[in-house]
C-alpha cells in the first residue's frame, strides 16, 4: 500500500486552522461594552484604558470592578460609566 503524505498546500491549510480557531474563540470570550452578550454567565471587566494609564490591564480582584452575571443577548454594561472589555473567564 502506498503511503500518502500531505502536499505543501494541504500542510499550509492545516497550519492556518489553529489561528482561525483561536480567533473565533477569542471573539466568543471577549466582548466590548455596548455589544450583545454571546453567552450567559459571569463576565470579568478589564480596567478602562486612559491616556495616562496606557493600555487596559486586568483589574485586581480586591480593588477592581466585580464580575457580573450577564444573560445571552443582553447589552454588555459599562464599568463606572466608562466602556470596558469583558472577558468570559477571570483575567490571570
């Protein structure tokens, strides 16, 4: 029986799949304020970015905004009147 090895085109397509999967997973678990919630559950806000603070960083558990339970289809809320990025899992 002759053994078949993937061609370069097949190998390239297979190598690209994890990136596409990772992008779709990220889109499913990170949502901005004002967008509709894709999945019911507990959502954890990132601190809002400001000109002085630089990029958004995970809020410390003791001092940052508390996670919120958001139902699928609901509009993701603001945090302290400012837009935020919401994560489906707790920030590390």
